[in-house]
C-alpha cells in the first residue's frame, strides 16, 4: 500500500535534486545566501541584476501604497512600480510583508534555485502521465532543465526563469480535474504568472484558453461554471497586474529596443548551436538580442526526431481530442515567428504589413521569439509520450538516459560560458563613486537627480546604486518600460529650472555633458552653488557654499575641496 507512495516521494525528491544540481553547476552556490548581493552588483553580466536589486531595495523601504506595487522613489516623476523593474512582484510582496521579521537584501539566488527545482519536479510529474518508469521520468526531467531556453534566461533575465509555469499549464491541459478545483487551479496559475513576468502571463493564459475550449463542448460541463471561469481566470490575471502596478505606466508599453517582428524566431534558431552546442555546425542567424537562446540541444533534437518516428510506427490514440491545445501552440508559434519570416538571419517573406494601430499593441511583445517556449516543451513531452507508447517505460528510460548524456556533452560550451556569469564576489560590492565628496553630499541633500534622465541614461547605474545605498530617491532609472512623455516633460522642466537659477530644493544634480551641463553653467551661482566633476561625473550641488540643506557634516566643507575633488565649473 505504501510502496508506490514512497516511490513517488523519492522520485519527486530526486527530480528536485537534479534541478538544484543543474543550477549549482551552472551558476554556483555563492548566489544563494540572501545577504550576498555582490554577485548582482559587480556588473559583469550587464545592468539587469542591478535593476532588479534597485527595484527591490526601494520597494522594500517604502511604505505600502495603492496599488501595492507602486514604487515611486525609484524614478520620481518617471517612476512606476515593482512590476517594471522586473523584480518578481510575487516575491517582492512576500518578502516586504516579512520585512518586520526578517530583512532579505536579495532573493534572486533563492529564486533561481527554486526555478531549477520546480522545472524538474513539474517535468517529472508531466512525464508521469505517460510512464511510471523511474529512470524515464528522472532522465526526462533532467532534459527539461538542461535547456538553453531556460538556462540563458536564468543567467540574466531572472524572472523568465519561471518557465515551470508553462509546465504546470501543460500539466493542467493534459489531466482531468474536478469541476470546481480546475478553474481555481487555473486562476492561481494565471495570478502567479501575472506577478512573475509579463511574457509568461500570455503564454499561461493562452494555454488556459485551450483547456477551456477543450472542456466547453463536453455535455457534462455546466454552463454557469464555464462562464464564471471565463471571467474569473482572466480577472485573476488582471488583478495581479493591477496589484503589481502594471497600469501605473501611462505610455511606452512598446519599449525602446525594437518592435514586433524585429526580435522574432528565426526558423533555423532551434537547430543553431550558437555558443551553447559543441556537436553541431554553426548556422547563419538573426542579428538581434534574443537570437542565440532558442537552441534545444542535440539530445533534445534527437529526442523529438525519435518521437516522430515512434509516432509514425505506433500512433498514439486520442490525440484528435487535443486539437485546442495544438491550435493554441500553433498560434504562439505564429506569434514567435511574426509576420516577418526569417531564415538564417534573412527575412524571406513578409506575410502582411500590419496596420500601425495593430503594431503599436503588438510592440509590447517585442521579444516575440519567447513564444516558442510552450511549443518546445510540448514537443519534448510529446516525443517522450510517443516513445513510451511505442517502446514501453523501461526501454524509454534507457533511451532518455542516453539522450541526456548527448545533451550534457553537447552543451559543454554553454556551461563553460555560464561559469563566468556569477563569479565569486564580496558579499557587498563597493560603491563605484568613491570620492569623499559623495559621502558629504548624501548627508546634505534629499534626492539625487540625473539630468537628462531616461532609460539607461549616462551614469544611471552608479548614481542609482549610490542613491539606493543611502536611502535617497532618484530619477536615475533602468526599467523595463518608461513613459516617453513623462521623461520628456521632466527633462524639459529640469533644463528650464537650471537655466533660470531655480534648482529644486534638496536635489543634487548629476549632469551629462551637453545641453544640461550648459544650462547649469549658464544658470548656476558660483558663490552659492558647486559645479564640479567628481569620479568623472559633472555635479551641480545647489547651495553647497551656504547653509547645509539637511544635516550638517561635522565640519563645513571648504571651497578648496572643489579643487581637490574635481574641476570647478
């Protein structure tokens, strides 16, 4: 009686262990301690981890607002919410609520290890729908974790490591469920997706729609329950978006770096090893930011090929009933490819020129290549199901173990590259702005402004980290989306105030060379204001030579510090 249960528990634990082992092998255990923030702030893999830390740091310190995800201190007039800093609102809410009891400087190490564990566990559960063989389930689960489409996202876009949500959605699509519990499960999954990442939400919601369509014609289904589900599940997603602060952005949802059809799935991308694979030849590829992480690995490609052969030999019955799922996956594939069909980096066919209004909406899904992920995972599962039906569980287990070995060997170049992503670093990275001026300035001003500001404006990172470290609001930001109208309005106001000798009381200005610096040179009062350069940054400190604006330093700063700290303006 107890043997199957203990066997199931051991298998699930083994899958979790495999997922944890893959993450540890790829990124190292040093990312796990919540007090360790140095690996995020040292800047070796780009600005994204710094962005996540900044969003969380400001959010954690601020009082609860309405909506709960509002985060105005990071960005000030151009700020928005925890949603747009990609700081995983689901975890940000949880750890902010716990902050009176425990302070967590960073939770992304925990998240990445959880993603590996959940990916493996849900793959193990999914494969359990077609075979009970332990080897088949564990080897198959490992193949689901050893995917460049997952590992590459975990190496920078941490929230997109939550691809276990797609496996959970596939599991719900493929299993029967009680009339009431199933809608609740879908509502919970869609809500979670809305609080993790905006790209995962439409994928999960799309899979729910296929499941709803598959169940709707069944005579035993109650129309009122289906109608309530049709309202409740999307409503859960909208509620999550509202809570996370999605609707606080007035414009700019299309983003800055490319629009719909410019970061699409190239038809050769799943077969192109790029920097990941070492056993297949390199292929021509698209020239965009997301072009190099759609490779499935040689072991996975062989698995899909073997699954197609097994299905041709012994077709699996009942697949006709899955037409809504197949249709939904086809729609997502079409979104991934877009209307501009690319092969080997060349657009070979434009199906239609989309109207400007449609493109403006579709631009929110600018990295449409990501919509390939649900089909990729469904193809892996389908291939395993076909093999299990044709060969039986035990022989499928041996086959999957062999394919897993091929996958591991093939992905060695990718793992070698990942080894340098999160190098061991001090628990806390030192500030990049080290001149003594800054320690005096943060004691005298209420906020730091970057002029001009904007998405990744010059020196945004150094200024934002300095401000966050000292608990000061700032408009130096890097967010997933910014409202361009707000940015333009703020920069116009700032330039006008500087030119008119009317700087904002309590604000320290960091100036980029160009019109803003010229406006400050024109409008500042040398007897009152400090205009100088420190650590390579031009700074306007209004009232520096007068009474301190906040708490005074132990000794008034002498004007000779200007010459010692930088070049006078």
